[in-house]
């Protein structure tokens, strides 16, 4: 990106994002409620393929998008083929016609159609998030038969006049395009199709959604041109790709156990791309920082068992689109309140893992990591609940079975109940699913040693040490079980 282009992008982005955050007028009346559209217009049957396609895309984009408190978005599908349009209304309704669905899938492969529809829905969801109901004003009279009488025309003219005075219409539309392409990408749709070779779609969409409403009133003069809309989408994607090295540097710092530095890189990247994997990785860094603080504050509370944690090494920005700043040392030359540090870091880890799971309910990594965080926090019942929820979505995840075994073991100790049978069942299930997965062997060795069964403890320790003969964990296991050096 050359310097002039960069300056232009920064200036334009500042206007777009600032304008999107300004308060906008909220329409009133029956048409501002989703029930009006359900009652007065024919609906696409939920069993129809068009409805199923749209609902599936909507759910993924909605999960990946930002949220607005008090708003519960719902997709309302109008059975109208000839005229493609989409709009947001104040109570959370996203109105979409059959024609809008069809234009997205017209003459393209299904994956491209999904990406197009994800962009359109992301655009509309962004209006909900930012309260941009000027968009509703401008699309309120799209049906010609609804604006024929004189009074309706006068009302519509008044609404448009008010919207022009209170909103910067063009920048809000462009901002919604920016959000739309980001949300679609964060949901996992390959928006590179739209950016690289699909400007035809933007021309079709803009042409189809900017007709004359009534005599002398036309939307086109107040809406950005096709070229400008296409350009801002391309610029937005390029900006994320330019920032992608921050994500990759965060991974490198994490691998070196420089968790504070990794946090700074991930926080920089999340400013332009708020996807599930960034929240997961931030949560994981804070988990380790919390564990470090816990080992200083209350080392006896650190579980001796091995928990399986997962960092996500690939950002959806790379698959769908395509030097850390020097900070202060983590430990200062003053007395440290490790308890306060632990509580702060564990709270952040829980918050980030929860956000990652919310943005994709079928993302097992973050839910598994959240369960491990509850273990570190001593909330064993919540941990067990997270692991069971994860297994409900993936019954062949060895790591989750291992972690569930640890959670049940600690929960049983806390409550004074016998969970031994379930603990062993989960550890052994993990070994059956993946015989080369080492963590459950480690935990089985410690478990049987604690139970006083020396023979079984040594048998599982030997299996672990064959898979991991020289790590610090291997040394810990030898020391704990007082194994001879020959087991190396």
C-alpha cells in the first residue's frame, strides 16, 4: 500500500467509523416492528431451500458479528421474487426478500453465493449494531403500491428530508459495507471472491436496490456509487491483510512463552478483525498469565494434572481474504499482589474465551479452553459443564475427554464424592480415540499413584515417557513417581 493510498484510507476510515457511531433517528410506527412484516407480507416457507440457505448464513454471520445490548436480531424472509431488497428495523428485524437471495446465488457457485449473502446480511446487521436506521427511512417505501396516496408521499418526503439533515447518508452506507465484509469474513465465508472478481455483484445489487420510490424521489443521488462501494470493500480487506502480521507475531511470542508480548500483538490485530480465533488466543495468553500469578500466590492451588490447551494458529482473515511495541516488564521492582494479578488475568481469560465461543458456537477450541480456565479458577462444576457441552458437539475429541477427566476428579475431591469411575472412563476414552495423545497417560499415572496402585502408575508413566522422554513434564513425572533413569 503506497503512502498516499494509506493516508487516504486512514482519513476515509476515520470518517466512516466515527459517523457510524453517531446517534441516528429511530423510526416509529407499525412498520418499525417485525410483526408488521410477518403479518402483512407472504413469508417464504421455512422448508424451502431458499429459506434454509438464508437462515444458515444469517446464523453464522450473526454469531460472528458485534452485538447490541437489548436487540435480538431475527431474519424475516418475504416471498417476493421480482424486487431484491434488504433492510433493518429498530426491533431487531432483518427483512430480506426472495429476490435478494436469488441475486446473491445467480450464475455463481454456491460458495460464492453464500459469501455474497453473508455480506448483505452483515451489512444489515451492522445497521442494528450502530443504530443506523436512516437506512430504514430510505427503504421504507420500496413497494410502489404502498406509496401511491398523497399522504404517504408527504410522509415519505418528510422522513427523507429529516434523514438528510441528521445523518451523513453516504458514509453510513459505506461504513455498513465495511462491517458487512468483516462480519462475513469472521463468519468464515470466502469474501475474497467478492473483492477479487465480483464487482459485477455490487453493480447488480446497487442497481436493484436504488429504484425511484415515488415521483421526483430517487435514492441513487444519496447513495455511494458502485465504484466507491467496491473500493471501500477492497480497502477494508487490504487493511486487515496488512494487519495480519500482528496476529502471526502474536503466535510466535506465544510459542516463546512471552505471553504479555503476545497479548499486545493480538490486541493490535483485534482492532481491525474481531474473530473467534483472536479472542481465543487472547484468552489463552491471559490463562497462562493467570497460571503464573497463581503459582506465586497459591502454588498449592495449581492442578498437578495436564490440561490440553489449544491456540488457533490460523486467522480466518488469511483463509477468507487472503516488532511488538516495547512495553514494561511483566514483573516490576515492587512487591506484587499476585492474588490481584491472578484474578485480573483469569477474568480476562474467561471473558475472551466466552466471546470466542459466542462468535462461533461450534468452535470447540475456545469452549475447551474456557473449561480449563474454570479449572484454574477453582470453578470445577462450571468446567465440567463446558467440557460436556463441547462433547455434545464433537464426541470424538480426545483432548476434551482428558480435560473432563481432570475436571471430574477435582470436582469429586471438592465435594467429597466418588467420581473415580467416570474419571477413569474419560481418561481411557481419550487414549482409545488417540493412542499417541500423551496427556491422559500422564494423568492416569498420577491418578493411580495417588490411589496407591504403583504397578498401574508405572505402566502409564512408561507409556507417557515413550511419547515424551525429555520434556520438563517428563522430569516432573519421574520425580513424582521416583522412577529410575532407565525409563528415559
